[in-house]
C-alpha cells in the first residue's frame, strides 16, 4: 500500500529563525491510519502538521529541503487550496476558524466557494452536520455555542469537502473532560464510517488513548525520536524522558513495581488486564504509603453569599451560590462547559455587576466596590489570552500593570524578568507577541497578573495548551506562591491539576454548586462525575480493579507519592 503522506529527508526552517524547526524527517502515514503526534512545546509537532495541510510554505515562509507528498501531490509544488481539498484541519481554537454568521453558513463555506448548486449544498451541509450531531444547531451563531459544539461545527466544515485526511491540532485543549472524551469518540466514529486518515496533535495522551490509536509519533527538537505502537511506547520511559505526562495508570503501575512488559491491553484503561500477582503488587504498594494531614486552619479570605446572576433578561446563569475560601487555599472550580464557573469568577472580580448576593473579601463587603478597587487584591487571568493582551511586545505587556506604581525602571525590569523566567518566557522577552503560539500567549497573560502580586489569583484554564514541562513549571510556581500564603483559584478542565495541586474542588453543573470536596473524592464519585461532565481518574479504575476498598485514599496516596518522586528528581 502506498502512503497517503510521505516525508523524505524533509527539513524546514522559518525565515525568522536561525535554525531549522524540522530536521531530516522521514515518515510514512498510510490510508485509514489514526496517528497521534506528541511532543513538548517547541518539538516541531505543530510545524509538522502545518506542512501536511499546506500552511507551510503557503502561509508561513521558510526554506524547505527534502520532499513531502500528500495524496500523491508534492506539497511545495501545490497550493493551499489544492491541499485543503485533501486535508481538513480542525484548529485548537475553533473561534479562529469560523467564517459564517450561522452554523449552516459556516459548514457550507467550502461548498459556496466551489459554486455548488443550492439544493445540493443544503443536502451536503445537513449530511455533514448530522455526522457530528450538530444538525439541531444550524441557525445558531457559532460563537454562541459551547466549546464541544464549536468543535463539532469545525469538524463538519472540513468533512463537507469529503477530505481524505483529518488533522486535529490539540482538539482537547478547551474542552471539559466529558466533552473531550466525546470528541475522541466522535473522531473514532468518523474514521470508522468514512475510512478517513486521522492525525491528532495532542500532548494529553491518556485522553486520546480512550479510543484506539495505530501509532504514536514522539517528537523532540524537530526530530522524530519514536515511531511505535502505543503499547511499545507506554512500556518504555520515553514519554517521561521527553517531558510528556504518562497516563496516570501507567505511572501508578510503575510505582508499584509491575513489569509492564507482561501486562496485556496496556494502551488503554478500558482494555488493560492485570494478573493476580500484579494486583497484589498494587495492594502492597498502597499498604506501605504514609498519610498526610491536609487540614487548613486559616481564616476565611473570600466569601460568596447567595449569589444569583443572569445576563440581562436571559436565562439565569448562577443559582444561589454560597461558598467560603480560606486564606492560603489552592482551589479548583470544575464542571460542564457553560455551567457558570467563569461567570462566578467574573462576579467575584467585579467584571459582572448585575448580580444578587454579596461578595466579602477579608471580612469587608466589596459588593459595591469597583473593578479597580477589587483588582488590588484579586487578579484574574482570562481563558483566552487574546482578550487580555494590549501591547505588541512581551516585555511591555507584562510590565504594563507596574507603570505608574512608583517603581523605578530597574525595579520593573527585575520583577518582569523574574516572572518571565518562572513562566518559561525569559528567552522571548524581546519578542513580539504576534510570534507566539496560543500556549505561549497564555503564559504571557499569567505573567502580567503574577507580576502585580495580588492576594488572590484567579486563573481560568491556566494550563490549557501547555505541554507537561511548562504545565509543571507554572503549577509549581503557583504552588510556591500558595505555600507563601497566596490564595489560588483555578477554573480548570484538567483533572490531574485538580488532583495534584488543589486542596478542594467546587463542582458546578447548570449554574448550581453541586459539591464542595477534595479532587480525589470528586473523581471517585461516578454520579457526580456524570452530573458535572467530568471524567473518572484512571486511578479509580485501578483501585476497583485491584480490590482496594477506599479509592479516594488510594488516589490521595498516589498524588502524595508522585509529589515526593518529583521533588527527589528535581
């Protein structure tokens, strides 16, 4: 069988860069395969994807050596239009892909460009929408949909052209866990029904492996360092070596001393089968673990009392929210897309004013205080970095809040540089923001708030789009701030973040606060997981599989053990 995608001694260097981003790539992908491409930020995985869909060299200028053919066409002799009829791309940020005023218009865009007859276009548009279960939203504006629905619209828009290759660039970055799982299931459904070749660029390997993958391509420094089956890669130490988080169940089995070479079905928590001897190793590991006292005796710093909220006269968003947050807590807010998590944070910061109830900071009622007054103590990092950035250069953006504070230029420079180092941006300090990836822009906005030193820092999806190394850098920095007394509140879809770093979690569903408990207790509660569109941790599955009576304590022991292991490594 001839490959549908073939790289031969392929290298690419952006005109703005001194060194090649891709180096001597040799790779064949065959029709009907599902391939996962992973690697740390800067490894070249997104650049590889942009070569396949034609953005390189037709939108991003640079020097190509070697050869790349897609569906029999050598890309450098083709055009971005010709390649778009063969490769459909679903971007990490769907908002950047929409062109129509309604879902129907957006899906039909490619057909309109091809001057397809009106009735045929309507029929094909509806068929494409039905493939991804979005046909009941045809008259909605794409921007008004949830994250998962937006992604389905993007999928339908590329499927309508009957492409042979589907390329997904970090499809899970902005989705809640249950929606992410549904997206992976939908990708598998489309592949099976159409025979499409699927390429997924993603660093959340455990989530992608919810469904079968044929191969995993691991990249580092512009080179392919591994091209193997999921089973072979998971049995090795390569993921950890190259800064990618292993599936939690794999890490746990390694901690317990299980020989992964003898474990069947290891590529997914849905298929794994442990022998009785391996189950005993897990139970013995659990029996050896120490327990920690996590009691927080600090006074309450922030109180939310009886908060209701709705936009204008539209549907109510928040219903009678009551919670108290102690000084020095690290708190997660989790739940469905559109459940009211971000809205509550905007109410706390004063961005949304028309609410009923009270916001009390440090025993003072700040309900009537302005945004500026609250901002002295409460910093907010938005989910979409493009909504926060106002300067063209990275240094200027991070330093902006320090202007007119009485600090000298040297003091400002020192504080900005310190934060840029922590956020992994120091080497880019003189770069324009336009040259950054979505994840790098996210780190710029985090740095711009951290540099101000507020008492409470609220972060909306702080790790979205981050690889494991930068995720760990940012979270360890936030953890350090927390140990120094800062109160950290995070709206997140990252269940591992909730497990490893937070003291407790507020669980939202449909505008209501449904639970207030530890992350481990949340993810070991199947009913709550289902209600709030979360996803059970694979550690819960391992606990049940091995006959452990207290899955919550088992998960807590794993997280404590993992922290100790990481501190020893550092």
